């Protein structure tokens, strides 16, 4: 049987590596203009050092304002949440006691515990 904990940590680490490879955050939307029913045009999404996604030549990127804000917010929030989940996963590991061979460190009487199983189901798409 595959080690569920190791598999979860590997998937979280792959997702964190993608975050770390992207332009450092925090990100914001720059040179946004127009507000027609929640849609805006944005020239650049990225950090305050001028790095990030940028429209070429004189064109802007158009779309719902909420989508641009989500992209900028996700640059900081997504890796932070991945680190929280990773720290949670690290709290669960197999222990052997005199009474049982496979018990989770969280004191659930099974390995992998229900918490790790729920996390694996929630993170299946990672
Ligand atoms: Zn556990």
C-alpha cells in the first residue's frame, strides 16, 4: 500500500515548487481602467517591482475585476494555505505501541487516520 502521508507531502511539495517558481508576491493589478459591469482592463498583474504578467505592446488584458483580484490574491494565499496543510499533515505519522502496530500520532486507532484520508480526498486534484 502506498504511504498516504508521503504521497500527500509529495503532492503538496510539487504544488509549492510551482508557487516558488512564479514571480515573487505579493501581487496586485496595475493600470486597471474601465468598469463596465464589473469588467476592467488591466495592463499588468504582478509584484511592485514591475515583474509579472504583462500585456504586450499597447494592449491590455480585459476581464472581470473579481478574476484579476483572485489571481493577484492567490499568489500569496495559495502557497500560505499549502504550507498550513503541509504542517497539518506532518502532525500525523505512524506510531507503534505495545498494544498496536499502526496507530496515528493523533491517537486515532487506525493508520492512516481519518484526517489524512479526508485530506487525501480533498487534495485529490493536486
Ligand atoms: Zn492522524
